[in-house]
C-alpha cells in the first residue's frame, strides 16, 4: 500500500495508533485473498512482515483458513460486508475473534479487495458462557421454588378449615421463603449464615431476637438449598412456639445450637438442634403440646429432611420440644 506523501504517512500512523490502543487488528487482501497489508496483529500471532504475500492460512491455520476464505469470497462476489466468529490458538490458549469483512472498491465501484477488521471478543464470549450458565441455574432454581410453593399450597389447603385460614397460613409461609431467598440472593447465590437466617425468620413474627431465645455454637454457612428449606422449618417451629410453646402461652426458653461432627463413616455433618423448654406445660395452659401436626409436621418431619438428605429427630412432651437435623456436608460450606 504505497504512501504518496509524508502527510498520508502521518495520517496512517495516526490511524494505526488508534487501532493499537483499541485492540483492533486489520488485514487487507486482494481478490486472490493474498495479504498485502496488515497492522496491529495480536500478541503471539505471526509477525506482520511474515504474512505479507501469503493467504489466511499463515494466520489461522488450514482448517480455519478454509472457512474464512469461503466467507471472504462471498464478500468479493456479493459486494456485501459480512461477519464471522473464529477461534485461534496461541501459546496453547484458544481465544475468540470477530472478523468484520468489508469489500474494498475502486473509483468505478468494482470490488478490488477485502478489508478485514479483527476484534478480540474472548472476554465477551466468556461472559456469554457465564450468562448462559447462570440462566440455566436460574431456570433450575425457579422450577425448584415453584415445586416448593406448589407443595406448600397443596399441604396448607389440606390442613386449613376455611379460606381465610388457608390464606393466612399460605401467605406467612411464602413470606418465610421470601426472607430466606433475600439472604441467598444478597450473597450472589452462595447461601446464608445459619444465625442470620434464623433472625430473618423470627423478625416478621416476634421482632428482634426475643428474651429467652439464644443461638450457640457454629454459625455455619448453609448452601442455597439448605437455607431455603431450613428457613421454612424455622418458620414452622416459631409459629408452633407462638401458638402453644415458649414464645406463647407456655413461656420458657429456646436454644438453637449447631455444631459440626465427624460421624462413624468419617463424614462431616452439621447437627442443628432447636430445644424449647416450657415454664408451664401446654396442657396446663389449656392448649395441646406442639407435636407438629398437619402441614407443620409434614414440613418438619418429611419435606425438610428429604430436601437436605438429613436425619431428623422430633420429640415433644409437657416439658420441652426438641427438633434436630443432622445435615450432610453437601448442604453447607466446610471451614
């Protein structure tokens, strides 16, 4: 590409500096697709002087060059610009590039060559891959949430005596899920800390952590599935306690404890225990003991343990309630 004057050379250097700063490469080829000019080729590509007078094979290898040449011949034939995404390996790493191929015309309008602008789009392709992965994960989690909500609606309806009772219980349980979901979402779907999850379930029902309620032991970090389901269990335990237990007419104290344990199979486990001790026996207060019947019992004894692949122990008497989950390490982060 001859330069007719120092002024034109200066303009060209100005343009090339801009291309370098923008990370853009350019190639010019004649109608035989022989490279006559190139500028700002990416690092680890062949040197510009080594590809002048050669074809795309010198830059992209035999397989990719055949595909690229076919696209460029179409540009020469049709006179229409085209785009093509290609991968190229350098230093044992593959990167994505976008090729903008434009026809070059003479003063009569005849196509006399192809100008190819090369953009490195590897970061963009990576973000697209991450986005697709996140969308698949979101789709999976959304289906799980819908399945849980459907189960909650069905089970709540079975135990409700009328529409008002159903709506009250159903709304509270959905709100419980929303509280847990907020924590999980705020952590970029990593999960939620056990004690913060517990506070989020207590707060809408009893405000800040009430007197007589304490949390001790390991503030384990629960993965999203565990956080959502354990939040539902904590909600049911709190509702039961307000109705008949230590947070309600029986009075007393509640201790939520958690500790990590290595079982006989040399497997890590997290043991979470809700221990509720009464000042006044529920029977004496005129109410039956909170055995966790109906949907509450289904959540505590079946839905949550199954969802977490956890062992469960649920015992109640006139003096206390004990609810214990033994959770495998697949449901929480190991420290």
